């Protein structure tokens, strides 16, 4: 398996990690005390604020970023692009997405947008690798 294929797995795990961060403050508390509500998780998540709400938004955006990235890696590999270039672009995507999530949690919208565009650029570049 290539580095880029491992990056696909990592990209698929990122939204799950963001969901865990968003829900973390509610774990271990009873539902009546504001703990995580697994009976109605979407409504519970919609009521979050601050860093938890931003973690939930990062989760949604991480899911949205997946199709283009996965398609880019697979297309580049299918077209026979140089694997080292594919790996470098895939690692760049993961690095920028990690920065994006960190900046989202830290409430740094301008830098977050730069990281988002950089990750998008890495994913698009895979189609031209």
C-alpha cells in the first residue's frame, strides 16, 4: 500500500476525530445534565457553542472534503502518475487538513481559510500529477 493510500485512510478518520472532540465535553454526563444525547445526536450537536460547535463544523467540512481527495488519489494512480508526487500531494492534503482543524478549533478564521484553500489545491493538483 502506498503513502497516498494511507492518507486516504487518515482523511477518512479525521471527521470521526472531530466528532469525538465535539462530543467530548458531554461524555460521562447524564443527558439531563447536558451530557451527550445519543437518542437525538444531531439536535444535541446543533445546540453546541464555542470550540465544540467549531469541532462539529470541522467534522462536516472534513466529510465534504473527502470525495475530491479520494478521487484525486485514485485518478492519479490510475493515470500512472509518479507515485512519489502523489504521495507528496496526499501528505500535503493531510497536513493542511490537520492545520485547518486546529485553526478551526482555535477560532482563527482567516488562517483556517488559507489552510482550506491549500488542502483544496493539493486535492485538485492530484488530477494533474
